C-alpha cells in the first residue's frame, strides 16, 4: 500500500510499508525505484523480521522533486521516513543509496544500524569521518572495517 510523507522542503516522498518489527528503510541506488530494482524482493525477504519501508527517492517513481538537488535534501527525505516510523530505524543502502545511508548516519539521524551494500567508490565516502577498527572474517583473518562515529 502506497503512502506519502512530506520532506522538510514539502516534496512528497512516496513509500510503501510491509511486515512487522523494527523499522528498516531501503535506500535504492540512483537509477532504481520501487517499480525497478532489487528493493521489492529484499522487502519480501526482510518483512518477516522488520517493518520495511521502500520509497522512491526524490525525482523518481511516484515521489516529487525539488527545484535544486542536494544530498542534504535526500538525507532530509530519509529523516522524514524515520520520523514517520516513530522510532530509530536501520538503513539498508544499495549502491549510491549506500553512500546516502552512511551520510545519514554521519549526520546523526536516529539510526540503529546501517548496511552499505556496494557503495560506488571510496572517493565518494572519503569525506566521512570513519573510525578504523578491525573485525575477524570467516577465515579468521583480521580485516579493517570502517565504523561511522556518531
């Protein structure tokens, strides 16, 4: 079922919600939206454990578009969805949506977790202040990972 939330600049952001549990917002890549891309299948799989929010990023699908594009406006859109959910949410960002998810965490939005799947390049995220840490992967090797510090 489609619904609309208004971003801080009053742009309508179309979304649909499914499942039950803690909120999880899927942030699609640049050319994807609810009708085109992987978020439908992901939502079906994840809705058994989460209340999944799939939305059309501004200027795509059924969402409106502002007069000037900025990453901050996209972060505002995510914040409007979190506020609609009524509690801190997890973000699953895909491709350029992964960069937005990391930026949303860096800006201090009410988040519980962030999954960044295939961000386009490290140069896009180079401005993010990441605290370096290590984690053991399945082979037991120590692998550096970045953790966003709120």
